C-alpha cells in the first residue's frame, strides 16, 4: 500500500467498522434514513477519515489532534448503537458485537494516540 496510514491496523479496523456499520444501518426503518441511520454512518466513516487525514498532516501534534477527532467519532458510534438498540432497530446480540468491536478499537486508538510524540 502506498500511503503510510494504509499500514496502520487502527485505520484498517476503522475501515472495517465503517463498512459493518453501513450494513447494520440497512436494517433501520425508513423514517430513520435522515436521522439516526445517517448520523451513525457518518460517525462510523469519520473514524477512518480522521485517522488518514491526521497521518498525512505536517506534524505529530496535528496527527494527535486528528486522532482525538477519530476517538470522538468512535464514541459517537457507540452512542448511536445504544440508541439503535433501545429503539429495537438492532438486536442485543448485534449491539454486543458492534459494541465490543468499538471498545477494542477505542483501546487501540487511545494507546496509539498516547504514543504520538
């Protein structure tokens, strides 16, 4: 792969998260297409977008800033998952799968951000 961010495991997993979330949102009712579904899709995609944008920045401080944005986007994904489960758009099992994936990715991203100097 040509860009350095493509080699980052956190970016690869964030890309997978975005695709998984996109598929999950297909189950939501049509009235949510411009609300929760849209918000969840944008937040899910934003995680990888911010990692890649920060990685090609001019400084480590800028990369750290964009990692913070990516972490916030992932927190937004988790909140949207809670909303979807409470509204019964997804099952408890689907929630747990995506929640656990997000939790593990969050831990990886926080650890990675702390190592940026």
